């Protein structure tokens, strides 16, 4: 529970509020940055997941992200239309398609990496290297305790509700 910074004053902002405040700010700034390179944050997340484990089925990616398979299909269609992802018949199960990054997708991922590094520098530039490392370790510990999947934004689950959500 947050306590007041001064007797009789309003309650101080607790860690959970500050994490939400900063997280919302960071997400908004990141969305602006990736929009400048023609992507949305969900598309970035999907490209990253495919890059970390190429050849996954659409079903597997949907499950990892907590997306309905039909919602993932729309995202993959968009990424395929941009020439960033391709569906390849799975060699393990001919009924499934494996998702792979194209050469253009790999180039786009490198561009995302540059944008991400710039974003990190802008957001965390005030911290020393040791402070940043300590912050990352603390945030990982909190994320693990909350059962979050490393590298997967929990916002994907909310995309199951409305198609227009990924544009924001």
C-alpha cells in the first residue's frame, strides 16, 4: 500500500502505479517508433517470436501469444502481404504450415533491433550500466513471479477482442 510522502498529503505513487505509468509511456513511444518503419507493435512481437523459433506452426505461435488462431491468421496474412513472413508446408505434419521469416523479414528484424536499441537508450539513458542491469534483473524477477512468458507481451491476449486494436 502506498504511503504519503508527507503527513496529511496525498498518497505516494507506489511501485505498481509507477510501473504502469512508465510501461504505458514506453509502449506508446515504441508504437510511434515502429509505425515509422511500417509496423505495429503486435507485428513486431510476432516477427520476434518467429525469429526466435523458426518453423513453428501458426497454432503454436497463437498458443504462445495467447491469441485465438483466427486472430493470428490475420496478422500473418498482413506480414505475408508485406513480404516479411512466409508459410511453408510443415515437413513434420503436412496439414500445418510452418512460419518462416523471409530475407526481407530478416532485414526488417535488424531494423527493429536498431529502433529497439534507440528506444532503450532514450528510456533508460539516465541509468548507469549497473543500474540498468539491476533494473532488468528486478523486472525479470517480478515478471517471472507473475507468470509472464519471457519475451511475450501480455497485451496480445487483449487483441482477441477487437480487430482494430492492433492499429493502436
